[in-house]
């Protein structure tokens, strides 16, 4: 009697697992068609081309700005009195301010824009 119950349990388990596998395989999303895949590849390729073009335009603009300043003998030049400040050991609640002084040694006005501290 125990063998019969055990055999029925095994048969039920096997049939249940097979039916579960069949139903899960039927729910798979159909594969994309070749046309859809090629369209997506074209879109990503176009996006990459646009990004490369934008980067090239930015680089060209930066190079042009640098060249125009390098070729100008009257260009403004910022000369700093010091570039590094060593605080050493700072006591608690001490003032941690430091000023960097600079002068314009060029012949044209020096315009500072978008200045940020770190």
C-alpha cells in the first residue's frame, strides 16, 4: 500500500512539473523580427554619430578659443603670487581662510566668469 501511494505521488509530481514547464515555455515573448533589430541598430548608430559630432564641435570650439588667445600678444595673463598654500596643523575652531592674490600682466582686461571655489 505504501509503495502504491509513493508511486502515485511520484507520477503526480512528474506530471505537474512537466505541465509547469510547458506553460512557462508558452509564455515566452516572441523574438524580435530581423527588421526590428536592424531598425534599432540603425537608431543607436545614428545616436552615436550625433554624439560624436557634438563632441567634435565642442573640441573645435575649444581649440579655436585657445588658438585665438595664444596668437594674441595682448591677451590677458593672470599671474598668481602663490599657487599652493600649506595649512600645516590647524587648531580646532581656527580660521581656515587663505587668499590667493593675482595680477593681470597682460595688456587687455582680464574677465573672470563662472568663478567657483573648491
